[in-house]
C-alpha cells in the first residue's frame, strides 16, 4: 500500500497498478470515521482529524457510541446499529461541541462504518431546497433528442447546482480512453471539450471503484490525510475497506494529477449502463471547495437519472438499428432462398449486403469461388486474407478497424480494407463472408501528449494538459456491436440455407439413384429383348436376297438392302444401349493392366476398318494401371474408332496415343488430326445420344463417349476433351493411382 502522505513520491509502475485504493488507511480531514463492532457499537478503529474541536477526544477505541463525545451520539446509536447490509444511509445531523455534522453509516467486512462529515456553514438545508433545479432538469430531459444533447444538458445543470467552475462529461471507448463529449464552465478553468485522455489516467482498479461507488468528492487537493488507528482491524485482521466511504482518502498520484490540472476541488459522478462504467461526470473548481452533502445527494440523483436516460437513448437507437438490419436480413434471406445457389442470391443486391454492416465493400468466398462487391481488395488479396483467417480457425466473427496492425499485407489495400469484419460460414471449408471499410485519416486531440513520460520506468501524474493532435492513419471506422451481431445473424441464416439445400440435394440424389437403377433395369431388359428380332430381320432379309435374288428387280433389291442396313444400325444401337446399361451393373474386376499391350490388341482388331487407309500411328509408352481390362478395352475401342472415323476425310491420318503419370493419377490422351469439333458444344460431347456431326457425315449412335465417361468415372477417373474444327480433337481420361502401383 502506498503511503497517502507521500504526495511527492514517484511511484513504481507495477506498484501503482497493484495499489489497493479501497484500503488507503486514511480519510480526508473534513470529518471523522468510527469503525464499530456491530453487536454493541464498540469502537474498534477511528480516524479523527487533529482539529482544535476534536483534538481533546483522546483514544476512542473500546468505547461505545453512548459514551464518546460526551454522549452526543447516544441518540444515534440505535439507528447506527440498524444500518442496512447494502448502501449508505443518512442518519441526520448531529452536533459535536457545537459544530453540526452529517451522520452516515454503511457496513463493510462485517463492521459498521459511521462517518461524521462537518457541515459547511450556510449550506442548503435539505433536498427540498434543491428540488426546483432537479425538477427543471427532469423536464428538460424529455426534450433531449439524443445522448449528446442529454450530456450537454446534464453538464449545464450540474454546474448550476454545484456552482463549481467546470463540469465535464467523459465517455469511455472500448479501450477505456475517455473523450470529453460535453462541458459547462466559466473562465476560471480552460476548455477540455473534445479532448481525449488515455486509459492510463484512470487505471483498472480506479474504474472498478468508480463503478461500485457512484460519487466521490475531493474538496482540497492539498489536504493532509488522517490516519485510521489502528491500521489493522483487530477483529478482522484486515485494513478497513473504505470503498463506499464518503471520506475515503485518495491516491497521492491523483492529488498530484489535480494540482497539475490546476484544480483545487474535484467531484466525480459515475455514469453506468447495465452495470458497466459508460462515462464520468467530472466537476472541477480552481479553489478548494466543499460541496455540501445535500447538494452531492442531488448530484447523485441526477447522475442516476442521467445513467438511465443514456441507457434508454442508446437502447432506443440500437433497437432502431436492429429493426433496420432485420429488414435487410429478411431481404437477403429471401434472395438466397429464391436461388439454388445461396451465393448468387447474396450477391444479387450488393447494396443490401453492404448496408447490413455499413461497409463499402464485401466479398463472399465459398468452395474456391470468390465474389467481390463494392470497393474491395483484388481477388488474389482476398483469397490470401481468407487463408490467413482460416489458419487461425476462427469459429466466431473476426473484426478489426486496423487490419494492417494484425496482418501486415493489408498495408497494400488500406484504401479499401483498413477495417475487416469476417464471419466463417463453414466448419469444413475456408468459406467466409467479409466486409471491408477503407482507411479514414483523422485527427485526435489528446489532453497532453500520451507518449511523453519523463522516466519510462516510473509513473508520475500527467504534467501537461495542453491539446496535442495526433493524426491517425491505417484505421477505419470502428465496428459496432450491432455490426457484429448483424454479421453473425446473417451467418446463421446462410448456414441454415446451405444445410437445407444440402438436405434437399441429398434427397434428390437418392431419388435420382433410384430412378437411374430403374431406368438401367428397363434399358437392359428392352435392349436384351430387341436384339433377337433385329438379327432375325437381318438374317431373313439376307436369306431373301440369296433365295429370290434373281427374281427381284433392282429397286426391290435396294429395298431389301435398306432393310438390312437399317436393321443392322438399329441392332448396333441396341447393342450399345445394352453395353451402356451394363456399365452400372457390372462389378469391376480390377487387375494390373498393361495399357500399351491392351492398346495394341484393340488396334489390331480395328485393322479391318483401316484397310486401305493412310494412317500414321504415334503410340507412346503407356503405363501399367490397376483397372478392369474388359472395360478399358471398350474405352480404347470407342476412342480409336472415333479417331479412325473422324480422320477418313484427311489425306494422312495421324493418331497419337499417350499416357503419363502425374501426382495422383495417370493421364491418357487420344489425339487425331480429323474434322475436330466446335468447343462451344464440348459440354455435349460425353452425353448419351449427343452427336456433334450429322449422321449423314459420320455414322454412329451417340453412345460411345457416354460409355467412355461412365467406365472412367466408375474407376474414379475424369474425362474431358478439346478440339478445333478442321484441326482435330483430343480426348483425355485419367485413372487414379492405387497403393503399390509404380509409374
């Protein structure tokens, strides 16, 4: 504990931070303090100033209230012993040797603390004397439109009531810096309006005391503290807790602070909102001045009214904002629900998404896609930012009004993203909705340069209160709680929609799987039943030509030939349909397959189709894979047949087959220099019955590449194609590597 009379001592920083200002061991000399045993009112500790009036009272310890001061407190004793467990109670006026004192009592640490504060001569006699001023203040409150007007009114009225030179109203920010937002003064003390004071001016333990004890008066910054004797309570073994005491002595650092500020008197009134310190009313007088007890009581009442009004005004403003944001959320929700992809709905009306958090830019990153709205960093920067966010696996909202201080790369995008508010929308993927605010360069007026300190290892009170301007850069407007709540509520809506869509997709997928199985079964049955009739038609037509060919005319022979050709074509179509339907029903029999050997076997089977053709085969070294050889044979048969078919109109056909091992798969390609195709229709290439050429130009059923895709996908691979009209086509497929396979 710091000695209260060491007013000139410099204090160690750590010691100051630990200073227990609620047990200073001293009181101010404007009254006396008695610590009483609660059962019979025996005095166990006392703090009595050495004024001529009281200097002959002698030792009070061990006496009861009925006997001290010549029995002047005897009538007060029953009320003192009945003091409530919580709060301070005013017990009336008592006279000690002809001097009137205000008697108050409260309980602390199981003891009763009786304070007798000397009344100021000529002070207002009762609260009724102050009622007209209080009533006027109450009436004016209703006309205050907002918090700023409310504080301005309170500052003026509190100065009228106290008669002090200056009344300031501070508001604390999130970092506990205090800014003067209202002021009423005369010319005795300078203006501090709009000045900001750093959090260090009011350390944490002082803020906590402001929160629990609403009003504090320091009548004279040069007072001599009165010690409490004995320093340790003999019943509790602890220093007496003076946190709620009106006469509590204050830290010598604070007294020096007052002298440096040029104020002889200081009175503070706490402004609370929902139990948290919102701000302070700080009343100053150049000369020492004792604010009468009844005036302080009136100020305490006005402080409580001010606290309630501030809370009500801010709550009303928050409700208004919340209603507006809910309307925006409802609109965004409707847009998302109307789209299959929530991302499209969210981006459909950018102004709505930006107004939700009062931002100038936003980005939506989901499954590798990035949508930018308004003023934002570039896509590459946004994706890097998402990587940084995801590296910390933040489950809740991330907010910063100085992103560059946490992520240095943001220096390059300060004009769009000095402020960031981000919410994750997936537990599995790096998916976020991000809002951006640009840098706002502004000037802050400090009450003295907060960077200056004579000895950085030791703490001394502020010596300068001259306005010091700081230009703040790389910061955006701060995010409010309403901004964060709006973002989190939107995240909840997105997650709900995504989950609902996922459930719908799963249900739809299940229905599709069931339908596909039914279609496959139907297709297999029909194909199987149609094969025989078509073969019979071909067979009987050929027998007809053989047996009655001489009797048939040329036209009749052409009719029969057309029947045979059509029946063959229909039979081929049925065979292909049967193969296609079997793809989903056949169990894969995977073995090691020498792809080069398999390709050569297929190429030899197709020599009938290439007879007389000028074809240049370029076959690379193909890897060995693990796959179903029968199905891969069909793949090569389809791809080589297509290459042979689509190159028949070129002079020298060049067909190239290659295969190579890549990271986790083998990539194969069949390339030709044939007629090619238009890439605008590449999405149709692997569909069933999809043809990119007229049947008159190139025969076929349009199922071959669909078979290829189905076989490859059953093996876990991929297919794609590239081509150019008149310059050929390339068809790619991959097969995954399996454990134990070598390239």
